[in-house]
């Protein structure tokens, strides 16, 4: 990923936070000698420095992936920045955003207990604490049938890089003008980018 030094994320904890908060990712690999991508949720295992997920078995991408070097992208908040917000019209539009790229070796998972645990962790992460749904209460025969339709995997992480484009290449005054305009809207992406820009200015 192209990362000018003033946009580079050097804080490992910040990269982990983005991965955990925006875990619906894009997984790229080579399939039939062409780039191939699947969009799917991935769980970060910090202890093992890996990402866990699963494909639909009918998705052909997994068939060539064992031990392949892959790329996963996580997209954080993002928004349009209008030059009309600046103190001069001598500017061009741009886009502020956060993105994490993770590289690693693919490892297919065969162990049924590990596959079930990955299902359970995914449910526990996204189900509301007050939800009545509990995977442990689902009939085991149904889970077994479901497991036959998926292919589980682990990506052993070899490298992570992050980019936070938050108008750092502009003056403090201009950044404050952008924050002010973003906070006027109700768009969650705009509000989140404004908050991140504020934190960046406080460093």
C-alpha cells in the first residue's frame, strides 16, 4: 500500500482496534492465475497473531489457497472532503479514510472443534448481549450439516501496515475547519473521521 510518511500508522494497538471494529474484510489471493477476492468477516486472534474465517465451500477461491501468501484489507471510516471548507478555493477535493492491510500465509483448518469455536466466537462478537440466540442451543446435527458447507481457515500474519489519511498534510487551521464542517452532519463516517482528526491534533 502506498503510504506517505505523515499518513502512516505506527501504533500497533490502533491497527488492532481498526481490525476489530471494522472486521468485515476483503481477502485477496490468486485463483486460476488471476486476482480473486471474497468479502467476509474475520476474527483477530492476538495470541496466535492470526485471522480466522471461513468460505462457503462452493466458493472456488479456497481450493488453491493452502500455504498461499494472501492480502486482507480492512476499511475503517471514510468520507469526502470538500475544498469549499477551506479558507481558499485554491484546492481540490479529497477523501479522508483509515485502512489496514494484513499479509499472511493461508492455512486450511480441518479440526471440527476449531471450526465450531470459530463459529461461536463470531456469534459472540456480533450478537447483542441481550440477544436470545445461543449457538450452543442449536441442534448439533444442524451444526454438523452447516459445517459441511463451509471451509474454515487461519491466516498466519506476516506483516501489517496501516494508513490514516486525516488531512495531516494540511495546516492545523485547515484541519480544524474540516473538523467543524464534518461535525455539522449526522453521517457516522463524517463524525468518526472528525473524532479521529481531533485525536490526531492532540498528539
